[in-house]
C-alpha cells in the first residue's frame, strides 16, 4: 500500500471516529444521568438484658450495640465502620434496654453484641454480651424489622477475640 493509500484510509477513520465514539458511549451507558439506585434497607431492634453488677461508671467510657458483617480478629477490625451497624450510646446502670437502628443496609450480620469502651483509647473496646441465636447470624431484609435479644452477664463476658472456626 502506498503512502497516499494509508493517508486516505486514516482520513476515512478520522471522519468516522466521532460517530464511533458517540455510538460507544450510547451503548455503554445503562441509565444515562439517572441517580444510582438507593440501597435497600431494614431495621434492627435489639432487646438487651443486663445481669450482675455493672462495672464502675468510670470504666465505661462508651457502651454501644454493634452488628458486624464480619467476625473481628482484633480491635483494629472495629475501624471497619462501613461494615457495621452501630447504635447511639446506651444507658448505664439499667436492667433492660431496647435499641433500634433504622436504615440498615440489607444483608447478613455475623457478629453482634454490646461493646464497652473501657478506656479513652480509641481501640479499647470489648464485648460484654453477644447475640447467640442461629450461631450469632441474622439477616436484615428490605423494609422489615429484625429482632435480636442479647444478655449481658457482667460476671461472664465473651472471649475476645472470638475463637476461629
């Protein structure tokens, strides 16, 4: 092929290039400029029962209901906030408490319980009680409320980190 033949071929391609680009964009778009789908969500409602003598209030810097989509290996895993549903601060010194977290993204939760921050250190958390029904596993489904019950026995807290399978 001569140089003039190559030039003519390139000219034909350059003229059709914008048309090919537009066709590529049109076939590659799924919904144009529509907003992304809103993730489906449900609610978790937990009933908590406290048994035994509470630790000193100075040893309870924070207390929360926490549902995790994973089984933690150590306290550094608590930084995976996007894979957890976390309640507001729980009450100190009560016998029972109910907590509800709405707008929880649907899916499976593998490790759920009541967590105590026992010093001001960001990573000084430990479980006080765990959800144990169904081997600790539950599902949050769209537009539904999932109910869990947890007993916190201050004399017998769960082992942390949990044993590996």
